[in-house]
C-alpha cells in the first residue's frame, strides 16, 4: 500500500486566517516524523485472490494496487534479494502504468550474465525475495541472480524541492425516489488529527454528488442501517455536518470502521480509499436487496451502479483466424496514463486507441499470433471519475509532476460533462498532503481538512489534478 508521510496532521494553525491568494497556495506545514512501516500481511491475500480471478483492465489495475500496497515494506524482513533485467522491467512498467495491454512475457535475465559490470537501476533492478517469486510465478523465465549487497538508491533529480521523489527498490510481501433532489450538504471542514487528509479530500468530493447524498439520507433507516455499516457511517457524517454549529466536524465512526483496512498511523492513497468506500457501500446495498427479495419486500435502488458505474467493452481480434473475443467490464474510475499527453482528453483518447497485441493465444485457432485490441466505452456514467496515474512503483518509485490540462466543461466520447471536484496531491511520495476543490452551492471551494476557502475556476485549473470528478450535462 502506498504510504505517504502526511505533513499537516494535528496542525492547529489550520484554523488561522490565511490571507494569501489561492493561486499561490500550496499546503506547507511542519513535517512530522515518518511512521515505521508494518508488514500489513492480512490485506495481501484477498487482493491477490481478486487479482488471480480478474481479466482485462481490471486485472492490470489490481496488479497495480498489489505493487503499490506492498512497495514500502522494510527490506529487513527479506535479506535475500535478486536482480531483474532492466529491459524486462521497462516492458512491465509500460504494461502497469502506460495502459499497454502487451504483457512483458517471460523474464529473461540471461543478458545480465553477458555484461561484465552491469549498472544497477539501468541494466538491472533489485527485488526482494517475495516480489521476485511473485513475478516468477506470474510470468515465468529466469535465471535467478542473487544480489549480494544492495547499496542505497540514488535520489532522482527533480527541479521542485517540494515535489522531489526518491528512487527506491521494489519491496513486496508484498431506494432513491425520483423526487426533486434536496438542497446540498452544508460547507464544513473536516478536522485532521492524524493522517486523514486522503479520506477528507475524497469525502468532500463525494459530497458534491447530490444523488448519492440524497439516497444515503433518505433510504438508509434504522432497520437496514444495522446491516449497512459503511452507508450508516456516511449518513452519520452527513447528519453531523448538517447539524454542526462550528465551521468543521471530527469524523468518528467512519474512521473506526476503516481502521482495519487503512491503519490510522499511516498515510494512504486517496484513489484506493475512494474505490474501497464506494464498493463497500454497493456491496451492502446488494446484500440488503437479496434479503428483501427473499421476503418479497421493496428493494433499494443501487445508486452506485445507476450514477457512478460505466461499462467498457474490449474486443480482441485474432490476425490469423479473425476470431473475436469480447470482454465486458464495469468501471468506477478510469485510470489514465500521462506519458506523451498534455491534456486529459488526449489521455482518454490514448486509453481507447487500438493496440497491436503480440503473442496472443487465440481461443479459436489455438495458435499464438498477433491480435488487435479495440476498446470502447459502451456506457458512460452520470458521474465520470478520472484517475490520473501520477504515481509509479516499478521499477522505481516516482511521481509525475507534469501539468495535465483539464477543462471545467469537457466532451468525453461525444458526451458533455462539467467538472465538480478535483483531488490534488502536493509534495513527494514520501512527504505529501491531499486537498481538494469542490463545486457546491454554485461556487468553487478549496477544502484543506478543517480549513475552507472560496475559490474560482482559474484556481482550480492551475492545479496538478490527481482525481477528477465530472458530472454529465443534460
């Protein structure tokens, strides 16, 4: 799991008046001592099982999560390390982070045997025993090359000191009615006492989705709420905000509920929390509806599927026999690569571009050949969430700080959308902070934990967006 060091926890100075312009605003708070890492072992197996059963884009995204979750585990647990061919590592990186669907193929370390003095982090990269075994099991190949001594990784040179990312070796253990939508949730801050900026930024953007909030407030009652822990916690937060007299609240039950998955002693990835929270809420709706159907009672509307989920269809066409294999997947977010693009629209076009697949094993003619992969979105959700892949964890940890342009109003796949929320990560991989902008009550607001400030379109568009929330225009 990605673990950032939060630089704003327990900072009472967030309540002080800040007269500087938002255009120049980057959260700069006293850095805290980084927590020691934990093995986080119990969380690995469920994700690994999901990964083994997944297909297509879902499989790749789960593999990204697996690498990301386990990348910062201490090497003391696994003193034996292995070398990995740099060329293969590059192919694997392109597959994981650049939306390439061409698998890297079997590991080939034989070129390293022919180089007299191979250069680390160029000719080869160092892996712990567990990550080597994982890659070997998934992709095959070899041979095994032990690394006797692993010197510290050099620091990558990036111009901005506040956005400097350190190179590191991979470590691994590793029912809403059709009534009129009610008024919006009041504008309140969320007090940060530990490492919760990742959660606060996501929650402030989710509160921009009126249909979700309306469902939670009106459909989660005392009866079904006992079986819908995450929905009930979200409802409690909305009620707390609605009734609060102060400018901010402290979230209670939701923090406790997620603590087994998101240890409060560490910083976590906002994207991972977003997916986890929404999927848990949908699972609860589905389970309650199963019981309602058995008892022939009215069911709840699946508000997640109706408003937040889209559908992608991938077609693989064999060049030999022209057989077409089709994979249909639902998505909650689209993860977009940032290489060789300058706008979000360009990144989405790259995501949907036809791709030539090498060494494709056809289900029809049973021959290995080339194939063409065609990807199209067959259903766009009312709320489109775009995740920009700014963090890479293989073969080194890096953060992409390139400015990717995004518009307040955009056309995606011939559908008009307006921007309603932006998540930003400032700082580096090892010392960073999340904050967000949200459009509520017909205005833009900067949400920085308990501190809130009114903003404008220019403020928003100058940000290095990490997650973008769009709402369909009708």
